[in-house]
C-alpha cells in the first residue's frame, strides 16, 4: 500500500514498474495487473493480519499490529498506471 492515496511518488513507482513490464515482454501481464487494480477492494488490518478482498478472492497477509481494526475501501476505476 502506498504511504497515501495521493502520494505522487508511489504512483510514479507503479508507473515505472508498469512500463518496465511492458518493455520486457510482459504487456499482457501488466494489463492484467492494471485491470486487477482498477476493481473495487477492501483492505482491513487488525492484530498483525490484513485481509484484502475483491470480487474474485480474499487474501490474508501480515500487516502492522493495530489494536483497533483499520479499514480502507477502494472504489476502483482509477487508471494510475496509464498516465
């Protein structure tokens, strides 16, 4: 996750990686990632675990240890990689 949803530096890192993938023969995979990121998602973190959920699956990963649950809802349809 970026340091902020408005962080231009994080967005630029994502754009650079997107371009590198496309330049090195992974254009289809880069487009899949862009499509995946444009979906709505919910991230929730609590007691060192985060759940990331979209319409296809739920993933569980390690996270910071929050005493209270933190929730981020991403509405999707944001083309940060195409600028």
